[in-house]
C-alpha cells in the first residue's frame, strides 16, 4: 500500500548514499533490519530521511514529506489496508478535494472522516452533476422530446462552485457539512501493535572474562618479527 525510501542523511553528507524502500505495513524487525543495513544505529547516526514514496493510492505521495514518522506511516498503511474498495476510492477522491492534507497525521484523520464527504463515482462532468441534481434530487423532469431545454452544464457548474466540489478520476466529491472530527491527535494515539520504529540491537559485547583472557595472551605473547595472531586481529 505504501513504500517509503528511508535514507541515512548523516552518511549522505559524507558522500555515502545509503537508502532502501520500506514496505508498509511493516513489522518492527523489518524496520530494525533496514535501519541496520543503512547504518542508522541510534548511536553514531540517529536521524533518517524519507526521500521518495511509492503507493497505489493516487495523490497520497504528494501529501507526504521527508520527515514523516515511521510509526505514523505504518499506522496510515494499516488503516488504508482496512478500507473496502469503495471507501478506498472515496478516499482517493477526497485527497483531490482539499489542499488540507499535507502529512501522515492529516491522512490518518481522513480515514476516519469519509462520511464528511458526498461522493458520486459516476458523475464525471458539470452536465452529469446538473442532471443528477435536477432529475434525481429535485425531481424536475424535462419533456423527453426537448432534451436540451434545460442548461444542465451551467446548473452543474453553479452546484460545484457552491459546494466547493471537484471532479476527480474517481468521480465528483464535495464536503457535505457533517462535522469533521480530528480524532487522531498524534503518535500517542497509535495502538502499540502498530508502533514499529526501533533502532537495531547493539552488537553483542564480549564477556569481561573472555576480554581479560584475550588481553593476557596478548601481553604475554613472545615478540617476533611478525605480529602474533592476537595482535593482527586487534589492528
């Protein structure tokens, strides 16, 4: 549903281009493994940057930026994958209806407010809209033998302007006046099972006893013209 190209900006400024696509929804282990491969370890490199998106939801990538939170993106992908086909098409249409959606936070809230829009997938033009309002909603029928008696195009244009509606690839859509609720307030509202960001596990440390034994061998090794194996490993 969503793929985000995760990069290591710390390495980038040093000329090392490290990045990979993360397919969402993802598991925590997937995120840790990817971050490990690109060197975002939480110690030397803590920051990541998203430089590209791939998605089959038209209009979605244009609403997402480089500093999105991985947990929010994952939660958004989960919510989108839970929409049925009709609601997903309505979601795509709503993205084209308003410039308000500019980050993952907004896009999560949209999944919860689809009932704030009236959507007509079969209406593709001002004429279609005018006919729908006149013949279906207002029920004003024109005589069959005078199909051009009413100016459906002009009426449909007036309706769209008054509603602030737009025509999209998925049909006509407009806000309907139902309350739009910002029910998602931030990352604290993400259920635990969808929080997947985690730095890679630190490399296992050699037990203290083993370190002391290795050190003892190093300092007691005979001096020769060549480095001993222990010293060679150290360098």
